[in-house]
C-alpha cells in the first residue's frame, strides 16, 4: 500500500491536491458544502472546480481559521462566492437542514469521529445525484493493515468506510491516493 502511494505520488506529484477540483468540476456541481476550512486550501480547489457561477458554504469550528480561509479565497478571486458558518459543524448542519438548503457537492474534512454523522446530514442536504467526498479515509494506510499498531483514527475510518460502501442511498468508491478519499453519489 505504502509502495503504491509512493509510486502514485512520484508520478502524479500533486494528484491528491487536484482531486477535489477535478471531481467537483466533472460532477458539474454549483453549490458546494465543505466541512473543515482551515486555511482555505480545499476551498480554493473546490471553487476552481465550479468557477464563476458556483457557491461554497464552508463550516469551520474556529473563527480565526474561517477568517484566514476567507482572506485566502478572496485573494484567489472567490471571496464573494463563499459563506462561512463558524462553530461546531453538527449544529451548522442542523441549521442548514432546517432552512431547506440543498447542495450538489460535499467535502468532509473535519474531526474524524463525527464523519458518520456528517455523512448522514450531507445525505439529508443532497440534491438527487449529488456527490459526497470524504478525506483521510485510509488513516495513513492503517485501515488495511491488521498487523500495524492502530493509529488514532484507524477504527473510526474502518467503520466509516464500511458504512459508505454498504449505504443503501449511496454508490461509492474509494480512491487510494493521498490519504484516501471516498467518493459517493447519492442515488436519485
Ligand atoms: C484537516 S483540517 C481542514 C483542511 C481543509 N479542508 C483543507 O484541505 O484545506 C480540519 C478542520 O476542521 C476543523 N474542525 C475540527 N472539528 C470541527 C468541528 N466539530 N466542526 C467544524 N470544524 C471542525 C478544524 O478547525 C480544521 O480547520
């Protein structure tokens, strides 16, 4: 697994960085929800995928990270197309569900212990055919290695990956580049 990742990284130097942009662009998404903004790196990738006409709603626990991300998206030319909701993402998701908002692309990249709940809310907020991407699902490759000492998120990610693979409302695959991303289509 490690060998395979090193090979992919050596040939496609920043493939995992581009993945969010490529997948959101191929899916034709215009209204994107991101969970976990940090400095806005993934936000810029997602915005490049939807271009001038899309919107990004980004959920971030810390106000200072949301401000940093907003300033970086502004530098990248997307400042007017992004809205930040600060505080615990679970609360923001509940608010969005109540307000009848719907999205066609989701990027889950915050606290791993809540991934299952984030997935459930994303499905509630999804337009038919929407795409849900979750990052870091290989937990450094540890999910596939029964002999390795478990890392912090090994069991959480094993369980999450099973849920995604078996979910009756999703058609899913796992792309093993970077730290692994699940890509799921919400059935119409
Ligand atoms: C891995 S970083 C996100 C990186 C970003 N998506 C990128 O690729 O540029 C995870 C982010 O999730 C945020 N976070 C952690 N727990 C959260 C929670 N309960 N609700 C919302 N955001 C949370 C952290 O503050 C951090 O900024």
